[in-house]
């Protein structure tokens, strides 16, 4: 089962530069990166609503959603920034460099989130080997950008 999740992670990782490219083309038609992000999120929202409807996903009570911590509402904000930033950055850096730096940022943040067990992650110590792995990803980003 773990191999399935690794494969799934690989696939959605491969979709990130594809999504940025698709949204970049969309920006060419709507004229603005923020408008392209709005269209992208609207299509995504409609897709998720359709899935929830057909899969008969039960809706939580309104008060249940409000019981969580304030910061749980920032995920959508981060997603909006991610999509809009990718649309802006992609034509400047290209897919390879953009993705390398994105993965480097993701890896460094992930090691910190794991190490401190933040926002619901289980504690996984930032061992020297994990830190070397994260550092090698940064080195890889530098190499992809330079060459």
C-alpha cells in the first residue's frame, strides 16, 4: 500500500508543472494571473462539489467546521498563492527551475514541520541524514538553475 502512496505522490508532483503551464496559457486568454487563478480554483471547486454530490459525501454541521483552530482556514489562502505564484514565476524561470526551487522549499518546510510535529504531523526528527537529503535537493535546484 505504501508503494501506491509513493506512486500517487509522484503523479501529483508531476501534475504541478503541468498545472502551472496550463494556468499560464489560461492567463494568456484572461489577461491576468489572478484572474487565471480564480478560473482555475472555480473549476476545481466545481469539480470537488460534483464529486462530493455523486459520492454522497455527508456535509458536516456548520458549527463543527467553526470548532477548529483559526489557522486551518489558511490552506485555501496558501493554495491561491501557490497557483497565482506559479503562473507568475513559470514564464520567468521555466518549469524545471521553478519546480526544483518549489520542491526545495517544500522539503525544508516539511523537515521542520515533521521535526516539531506541527499542524498535526507526527514528530519525525530532523536527523543529520534527513538534513543532508534536504540539502542535496537545494544543491540540485542550484544545478538545474545554473545549467
